[in-house]
């Protein structure tokens, strides 16, 4: 298993990065991205510290730990510049907190993210056809999430991705060790969206592709 969207105590997660990595390793994960919530106020603090600790954890542990950021509730007009800034600080995975139906994310966030240099649009809610076509065109992954609340629109996201040939990725949006689901449960969640087994396999391969791309940067 690979989870490229997790949170530590650098935002609203429960665990320090070292314990998060160890818990994921014991749960059978081969790679995780630590992508704490950030905006203009804290991305320098978060990313530079994650770059340092993730390198050490990868060197010492039998798991790839990838530093990143989740740009969260950032006004749409600032997303592109902030994504560029995060890359400059060393973020290898950039996630944007999409227009989930369970939070008051600003309308326009999805499209602003999908026209920015990011990797994953997380829990994009009632994403439109235009937005999914933009994701496909710009090779940005749309997230299928195991997280309560955000997962309510997984079926819609999967259906729109199929129509637009956008690529999907499955993440836990883990904030605690119990959020790290097993591969068996992840498969069930994927199939529960209406995906075929082949589509689910492709989605899991996408995690491999993005993780490798991030590691090689």
C-alpha cells in the first residue's frame, strides 16, 4: 500500500512524523507522503522541516517517506503561486484540499488547483466535467479517499473521471494510525465507488507512479 496524503502534528494529525512513518510501515505500507495542511502562513515552516525528517526516516527505515504539503482553504487566486513556493522549499508532492461537500471550501478552488503545478486534487466533491477534463489534460490525479465525510462523493468522482479519462489515486487522508486502511479494505472501497477491478488496479498503479516520480525529483 501507498498513501500520499497524510498528516502529522505539523498540522492536525495526531503523530509526529517518525511515529507516523513507523505506524505505516508496520501496517504494511511501502511509501507515504506527509502532506500537512498549509497556507501562506506556514508552508516554509512545514515543508523545510518535513524535507529534513523525511530524508532521515527514509534512510533509516524500510519505507519511503516523502515530504509534501496540502494547500488548504487557500483562496483560489493564490494557489498557483503558493504551489510554486512549496516546490522551492522542497515539497515533492503537492496536494490541494478540494471542494469537499463537508467543508466550506471556496468555489473555484478545484479549477484553480487543476491549472496549477500540483500533483493531487484531494476529495474534489461534486467535481464538474470541465474540471475533470482539465485534470486529465494537466495530468493531475483526482483523489478517491477513505476518509469519513470526504468519501461521500467518491462514486461521483470515479464516474466523472471515467467520462473524462482523468487519472485517480486512492489516499487515506490519514490523521491517525487507525486511518491507515489495509489493501483489502482499500480494494473494497474502490469497488464500492462503482469501479471495475481493472480500474482499481490502474488506480493503485497510479500511486506507484506518483511515488516514484516524487522520489526521483
